[in-house]
């Protein structure tokens, strides 16, 4: 275990706190995963990269981390409230396929994107549909404790009754009285006692494809319930860190807290962490603004706001240059700067492996060791990758000087040189997840092409022949030949 002290900004208490695991050296980390009804977007990549760094750095400090990140494949309704169609089921109807085909397609796509950006897989990746029994059991506990009620086959969490004993809204800063006044009425919600109540179980309406048996009839679990169930199943009724995007604070995470207390009698999490949003040229990324960029568009450059394609490592490095809790503004300039900065750090790591040490005193020992310590201290300060990158740049100055001076290291002791070689490589590769990119990076190419072939397959299924042909022709111009098989599956090969 490292002697360094880690401090985390706790979204619940709104202050930076010393990290003290419940059962050190073991750490339980839960992060809300994707709803697999559509392609993952760039904002999702930032969120999962944030907690990839958390996962990596905790391991660097010597903790044994169980990282759980779920897959939402049922229960997330279109308007994020308690009415409307399930997002997966709606996509299945549009594509005229089974809901689990939608789940499979976009889960594979999600994993491909994670591999492209070198985001490590979690220790456990459970799905909502795989934990229906456990969700029913938690609902029964909440009902038994008096914090839920049944109406016409629906089970709702009684927020007002819960608030009589436990404050509802502390994580997001919401006041229940204001919620009761401002929450809009939705069709079909007359069964609710209060407008702020939320669904734990929804009765399956006629024609609903996804449904399961329960003591209250056929239906589906509420969106918020799955994370309460899967986090406590794999990490215990109280665990260390729960993460997710800022947009999940309310109602998702707020409802998770209420459900866990309602079922177990105490809050589930010690430290809540939330990553912030992405902007492009100063405006929030959104479809309505026309500045929403998918990961593959960022890599290919096939978007009107981009001047070219940018590599996964460049995008990853750009994200590291901003604190996870701050909004990150992407621009062409910031992408160009990230390319330059990434090359500077990766080259420095490469140079270090080629240097030869000679004994000419150790007058730089204190400066170099302090710089190494500063990098670690920056990361211990709420995973501040932006400051850590700046501290690494200070070390690259020495490395470049030595490299340009006949690749000879002088002015530091051998112990300090060996420490520099070891720590610099570990921070760059193991903690930051950065690596040198080459034009023949087969792993990245394979993942990228899998995504592109999926997009083209969907275009053909939608009879969008113009898009299908455009993808084929532009790949051919880039030296990649698409071959369509008789079974509808496509493959590719590189031109000689």
C-alpha cells in the first residue's frame, strides 16, 4: 500500500475528503453504465474515461479494486421519468427486431469504443435484465418497511413518507416542497400519491414485449432500481465510491440513495463522484446545436465541425487535460494542442528507455524527485490529471535535455534515474493509459472497422444505399476494401 493520502471531492457532502476505504486494502467502485439502445456518444466516453483513471490510480496506490459497471438493458424509459416506452423496446420496434438484438448490437458497439480509447473493462459488468429476481426482492423489502405502495400493478416509492425520516434531495440539492410544486404532471400518473414519487415496478401494458412475472403481475423494474440492486449485490450494503455523469445526480442517484435506505436502513455509499459535461466551441454538445459528435466521427473527421480525424489517444489525452468535475470545451485548437502534448509525453517516455546513466554527481536529485512526487500528489488531489500532466511536462524538460546531449543522463544519482524511468512509464502507460500510436495499430484499426461495418450494415438494413456506398467508397479511397458476404456479413482487407 502506498503512503500517499488520497483526497476525493464528495458530491454528497460538497467537500474534499480524505479517502478511507471501509475494508482497506479492498475498494468497492460502482459506476452507472450505458443504456444500450443507441451508439455511445462522446460524453459517455469522457465519463467512463474518468472512472478508468480512478480505477487505474487506485490500483497504482496498492488498493485491490472491485469495479462494477452495469449495462442497462431494460427499465430506462424514453423521457427518463415513469411514463413512455422503454428505450430498448422502442428501438427494437423501429428496427423490427427483438429487444435483445438491440441490446447485443449496442453492447458490442460500446465495448468496441471502450477498447479504442483504452478504457479498461470493469471487474464485473452485470445487466439489469439478469437481476430481475433481486430487484423484486428489494421492492419487497421497501414495501415491508413502509416506503412504497402498490396501485394497479405498479409499485411507487413514497418520497413524502421517506422524507419524514430521511432527507430526500441532499445529493442534488433539491428541496422536496419545490419538487412537489414543479414536477410536471404526466399522463397515467394519477395513481401516484405525490408527483415526486417514482416507479419501482411498472405494469406491462398490452403489447409490451419485455416483461417479467412478479408478485404484482407482469411488468418491468424501474430504471433507478437496477443500480441499487447490482451495486449492493456485488459490493455490499455499504461501499466506497459511486460514480457517474453529472446528469445522473437527479433523479437517478437521488433515487438510488432513497431505495437503499428504504430497503437496508442506511445510505449505500461513502463517496459520490460525478464527471461533468462536454462543450464544443463554448456550447454544450447536443443534437439541437448540431455539435454532437460521435466517437467514430471524431476519429474519422467525418463531421462538419472537424478539420480532420483525431486519434483515440489524442482524444483521451485531451480529456486528461481538464479536471473531471469541470466542463471541458473541445475546439480544433485544443485538439491540435492535445496532439502536440501527447507526442511530447510519449516521446519522453520513449527517450527515457534509451538513455544511459553516468555518474557526474546528484545536484538535480531533489528537483527531479520533487517533480515525481508532485505528479503523484496531483493525482492524490481528487485525481487531478490536468495538474499531473503539467508536472510531467516539467520532467520532460530534463529528459529532452539529456536525450539531446548524446543520450547521456548526468546530474542525478542512479537510484533517482531508475525511479524516474519506472514512475514516468507507469504514470503514462498504466495510470493515464497513453501509448504511442502508429499507422499500423492493428488493435485500434480492428475496433474502428468493427464499428464502421456495423454502421454500414445498419445503413443497408435501412435501405440507405447512399450512405452504404459512401462508406464503401471512402474506405476504398483510404486503401481499405470492403467485401460483402452472402450471409450479409461484411469483412475488410487492406490494399497492398
